[in-house]
């Protein structure tokens, strides 16, 4: 049990160090996207893909529960498209190609990534820059390459390999944003 208790304590330490100003920035970007009818694209690999899907689901549910108009797309969810793009053009281009077919200038790309080093993530950022898509990344690990290519980011600054902490805290941050939005819409 001590290992479990230690894990919980460590997660709490990471939570206490969340840069809340960056969470506020992301909230503003999301609200701006809805207000100006811009699309929000969310992506991640592996566990971060599950987190991205969960956040997209929660935002879509807000549409249904509160009559909002978030336009949400979670990249990589259409397995037929994702595997076709990966097979024909390389996995490293799959997210960028999805963006190319769906995104417009002023849309928002939210990246969820522990490492911020995956080529498909970095290539989506390169495309976004060329297409005037706003970018924000939630990153887990220190010294991420993604930081150098994204317009704004929130980095937990964890040691490389701390996937569980990164994924747990990214989920908590996104749930806090959903809580913020639903409280605002309840008012």
C-alpha cells in the first residue's frame, strides 16, 4: 500500500505545480473558438489519444446539455481514414493530412502529449503554422521539441518516462476546464 500512497502524493505534487495561467489561456482559446464558430481539433498518441477522445466527448456533451456550438474533431478516431493515410503517406503525416482536409485558418489545434516528440504531432504543428491554425499543447516532459513549434503550451516539466503522472494530470486539467465551462453555462 505504501507504493500506492506514494503515487497519490506524487500526483498531488504535480497538481499543485500546474501553471493555472496556462489553463486559463486554454479556456480562453476554447471559448473564442466557440464564439467565432471555429473548429477545435484535438490529438494525441496512445494514452493521450484516449484523453483527447474523452475531452472531445465532454465538449460535445456540453453542446447537447447547454445548447452550445463547439465544433469538435478528435484526430485519429476514424480508423479507416487513419490507417489509409498512415499506409499511403506514413504515420508521421496522418494527423497533418486530416487537418489539411478539415481545418480552416483561425481554427484551434489542441495537442495532448507526454513527450511532445512524436513526428506525427510535430508534422501537425508544421502544417498548422502554414495554414494559420492556432496551436496549444499540453506536454508532460521537460525540454519537449513541441514547445519550440507551438504557439502556446502548458508543460508539467516531469522527468522523461513519467507517463502515468503526465496522463493523470492532463486528464485532471481537462476535467477542470469542463467544470469551468459547465459552471459558467449554468450561471
